[in-house]
C-alpha cells in the first residue's frame, strides 16, 4: 500500500517530469530567432508579435523548470540560500513572461475568447506572485507557501494546455473540430483544471510537499 509520503513524492515527480519536459520542448524553437519555427501563427504585418512570444516563452519555460525544485522540502531545508536565489529568478522571469503575455494576447490572432483567457491568467499570475512575495517579506511562511502553490498552478496550466491540445488533435477528425475549437476549449479548460486541482490540495493541508 502507498503511504501519504510516497504518494506526495509520486505527485511531485509527475509534476516535475512533465514541467521539465514541456519547458525543454518549448524553449528551443524560440531561441533561434527564426519566426518560421513558431508553433503558433505569427502575424506577419506586426513585428512586435514574434518578439512578444519570444520574450514570453523563454522566461516562462525557465520558471516552469525551476518551480518543482522550489517545492522540494528536503532541498529547501538543506540549501535555503539556493531556494532564495532560485525564487528570485522565478519571480523576475514570471514578471517578464506575464507582461509579454499581455502583449502576446493583444497581438494574438487566435480570437477574443483565447485573448480573454490569457489576460485573466496573466492577472492571476501577477496577483498570486505579489501575494507570495509580500508574505515572505513579512516572514509569513505558510501564506507564502499557499500563494506560491497557487502561482505555480497557473504556470502549470501551460503544461495542461499542451496535453489537452495533444488529446484534442487526436480526436479532431472524428469530432469534426477546427484547431481553433481545440485551442479555445483547451485554454479555458487548462486554467480551470489547474486552479481546481491546486485548491483541492490546498484544502487538504498535509497532502503535498510542505
Ligand atoms: C500562466 C501564465 C501564462 C500566460 C498568461 C501565457 C500567455 C500566452 C500567450 C498570450 C501566448 C500567445 C498565444 C496566442 O497567440 O494564441 C502564449 C504562447 C506561449 N506560451 Fe504562454 N502563457 C503562460 C504560461 C506559460 C508557461 C509557464 C510556459 C512555459 C512553457 C509558456 C510557454 C509558451 C510558449 C512556448 C508559447 C508559444 C506557443 C507554443 O510554442 O506553444 N507559457 N502564452
């Protein structure tokens, strides 16, 4: 039978592997400067569109990679200075990624419902980061933990979205879906799933790494 500690470790490993995998998959295409490698359509008439995607995707992939290690209790206990430095890199990357995401959403050619989802996600990202940062500046460790779990859950929506896109593309033909149907539904569903799952764990206090 699996113990709660073992279950927590399995959950942490699943999050870490999928986050690192999506970050490693996402970043190379946007390090080349070659807009033809972009995985989403870029508006050719709007030069800042590609720039906003690159300045969003690169720091966002970095923070997705850093996040799981910030929740590893043993690492935090053994290397508190590393936790602080990595935390600052995470927050600065998030600030750059969130502001660029607002621009990328404005330039997006994927439609109004997608744009609204990304505006709300950016706002939630900035708000939860602000709460997490101000809590730790006041020495409120439990509140810091809760807000940073919420913040990372929003970051993890990027992973959930890519899984949903894969599933959507797999059933595209039989269900007669357009890419835009899949992308719009996937964007909203990924936010909902990430928020509900993180709140579920938060109301069961000892169920994830503390
Ligand atoms: C949670 C807050 C996030 C917001 C608000 C956000 C917002 C956006 C927006 C607006 C776009 C352009 C979409 C379009 O034009 O249709 C985009 C694309 C992208 N985002 Fe994010 N994003 C977030 C998190 C992340 C994270 C954590 C990653 C890490 C992998 C990431 C990686 C990317 C990549 C690589 C693209 C380009 C499209 C692709 O290659 O799949 N985003 N994001």
